[in-house]
C-alpha cells in the first residue's frame, strides 16, 4: 500500500512540476508582449518565443467625445420620479459609442449632485446621474480639468469624485488630494498600455485654493512635459491627453494651440483630444523629431449641451485606431486610421433632447449642414 501511495504521489508531483514549467513559459511570453522596451535576444527567451515576439502586433480603437455640459434645460428634461434619466438622450448614438475599445468623455459641468443644488451657466452643477448614464452607454473614463472645474469649489470637486469612485468611473484632471493627483491613470487595451492626462487653460477667474493646487490640473507646459516623462517611465506604450484650450466658437485652432500641441507631442504625447471651443476643430497628424506619429484633435465640440445654432449643436466621436508592433528594434506605435462620426443635438423648445448621428439628423431635416461637410472640416489641412 505504501509503495502504491508513493507512486501516486510521484505522479502528482510530476504533473505539478510540468504545470509550473508551462506557467513559467507562458508568463515569460506574456511579459514580452507587455514590454515597452526593445526585446532582448538573450538566452532566457527560447527561439520560438523570440520569433513570436518579433512578429507581435496588436491594435485598439481609442475614441473621444466632446463636452458634456449640462445646462438647466438639459437636466430638467432628464428629470423623473426616479431621479435623472439621461440614457434615452444617447439611444440614437449608443451603437457608435459602444464600438471603440476605449471611450473618453469630457465631463465639463461638475457633477456635484443635487445636495449641492443643481445649477446652470455661469456656475454649473450637474446631477450625479449623468456620469452613470455615460458609463451605461459606453464611456470608459472622463477627463475633468476644464474652466468649470471649480464652479462649486472644493466641495463640488470632492462630491463628484466620491461619485466617480462609487461607480468605478476612472477620472483625471481634478483630484481630491496631492496623492490622488500624482497617481497617473493607466489603462491596458488589447495589449496596448497608455496613460491618460488632463489639463485646462484656467478656471474662469476662480482662484485655485492655496495649498490645494491638486484640485485641478492647469495647462502649464513645463508641468505637462514633466508629467508626460513621468508617465513614459511607468512605463506605458503611449500617452493620451485631454486638453481644455483655444477660443470659444472658433472653428480653427489658434497659434497657441498649435504651439502647445507641437511642444507636447515632441515631449512624448501621442494622442490629444481637445475641448472648450464648443465647435469642431480639425484633426492634425504630427511627425515628431524622434520619428514618432502623434494625433491631435483640436476640438470635439459639444456632445451634449443646451447650446444651439452656429455649429454649437454639432459634436462627434473621433475613433483613432492605434497599432502596436514589436520587432527586434523594440515597440512602435502608429495610427493607421482615424474615423470621425459627427453628431447633432436635437431639441424642441429646449425639451426632448436627443443626440443623433449627423447623417440621420440631416435625413430628418433637423440641420442644414451635412456629415460630409463636417468630416471634411475635421480633415482640413492646417497651415
């Protein structure tokens, strides 16, 4: 009996050892895939794994939408006996929102919640439910640094963050502490890792409390460059940024926007989603001095707001295909395609707000401009 027991134990032990060796080999291959450094040709990786690593390629679609700026007409339209119901406003574009692998929204009006008293322009405060609604229709993270970040002071920022954390919605740009600010948000989508950063040109003259500069990231080039370098050291494959910049209602970027874009892409930023003008501004692809590609979408307009006419009711979804290749020289990130889907905010007497794909809105006679015109505008070459 004892001899039989020892034989069985030995068989079990051999199975465990074999399984452990398979685990080690898998783990080693997995670490090679996730590396952001040149692949080593040392003997610790067998030839088959080396060959696969050199041929490794993956892609993901990272997308952004424009300003979520809830004027009172919008949140009053969403009011119901069960709180605020915004999801129906997104129904017509929900399929488009769910298609990207990762979707970022600019939450401009601070979602401090009803307890702080809901309000509209010039000092916004929105229902918490707008955030859970965005999450339900496909948004994976929100940028929160904008000129309305401090509309409700520190109390508003903290209330919004408490709700973000309650529903597990990643956020960046406005923070609850210095430690929170220093914690760079990183994500991994289809084997492509990236950091997400967010900054604003200002806060409408509302001073940032002394000693609490962490409440909102300001658009200061030296600090942004330092943050990009810190993110690259984590390491990540790429850096994605949300920038609140430019002039309101201007359909082309300013010289200042273009200057900042060049400085940040040269410093290591790979993809920039712009906000604040409330109208669409074109997309530009940069070739950096170190041989990288970078994409800048200067403004995504309003995705949901109470503003109308003069292109302020036009927004869109910018979907950027990111390709990551690993070969004997290391990791290369490129952007083989950029798709833009223009959208239109429909309402009737400041009620019944709905977001439509622009081509559908045009078919229904809701707008005078077409999808082709807006796509052409976004892809217009810049001087």
